[in-house]
C-alpha cells in the first residue's frame, strides 16, 4: 500500500489494524558517469514498496532529495541543508502521528541523511512528549540503510564482487536499473577500475579533487537489472522481518 495512492478512507481503515509505516529516503546526487542522480531514492523506494507487499505495510511518499552537500561540485546534484532536512522529517512524521501512526521505519538509500534523520527522531520524541504528557503516544522511529544487512552484503559480494555500500556501487546502480529501464546507461570505462575505499573528504570541492569521477569504493560497470532484482528481493525479505519485529517489540 502506497500512501499517496490511497484515499483517506483507505488510510483510516489501515489504521484500525496497524500503526506502522515505512518511509523511503534517498538523494538526488551524482553517482559516477554511469549511475543516475536518483540512484539512492530509486533503491530505497523500490525496496520499500516490495516490503510493503510482503508485510502488508503502508509506505509513505519517497523523499527524493537529501543531505548531499559533498556532491555539489557535480552538475545536477541537489542538497537540503541538515537543519532543513531535520525540520522536514520532523514535520512529516508529526503529521502522520496526528492520524495515529506510531511506528516509523525509514529505509534509507543515502548515508548522508543518517545523522539528520536521527536528529529529527529526537525532535519528534520531544514534541510528542511535550504535547501529550502522560498520555503521549508511544512513537518510535528507526532508520536503516537498505544495503547494511548481512544478506544484502553477502549477495552483493557474490554477484558484484564488492560491497553494496560504496558510492555508485554496482549493487545500487543495478537496483536503480531494475527499478526503471530509463536508468540503464552505457557502461563507461572507469579509471582507476575500482575507486579508492578511502572515505576521507571535507567540502564539495575537496570531494571532487579526491574522487574525480564521483565514485568511492566502487565500480558500477558490471551493473545489470537482474542483479538489481535479486538484491531488491533479498533486502525486502530482510526488511519485512525487521518491520514485523519492530511492530511486535513493546
Ligand atoms: Zn548512492
């Protein structure tokens, strides 16, 4: 179930049996000369939608732009400053709290969002406590990157030879290709073949100096939609279980 494709009556019905919702978050930022700018949100939403099917869960609207300051030296990258992102996430979650949602699982495609997501959760807890006092709802928020789980890591190593978490990894580019054929770009010869795994960088100009074609710890040239399909299924099974446990944990 996708919230934006439900009527308000359907959401009301859903809330009679569940207080859980999944929210996909990503970014609009360069992903090497071969990966589309929307790679992270295509990954997060494709997996979130599949989890929604497997776990009969509501999936909220995708947040397609994130905190990507360090990618701003590449054309097309967009960023939201952390303070804005924190406020945005807080307001979106509180809107849903108003209607009775209490469990928020954010499936995230972009590591740059993590600190702000956790800060937003803290703001949500504070607002709910101050607003509700002793009767405050038991709101709980959790975020996980789609690729940071043992089955996805293992499958990425098996199918691509590399970790899923590199920037413009074959894993994430494959998932984006599976999500939409329009995301399939001609493979480009990468130099060096496998980008450095040194994640050290500071501002956006420094990032581009260190990672000239935008990659970190990756080579997306072997990406295929079939690899993406398998990664989506594996991650979705993991997150369906995680979501059920999250709802059951009292
Ligand atoms: Zn990415």
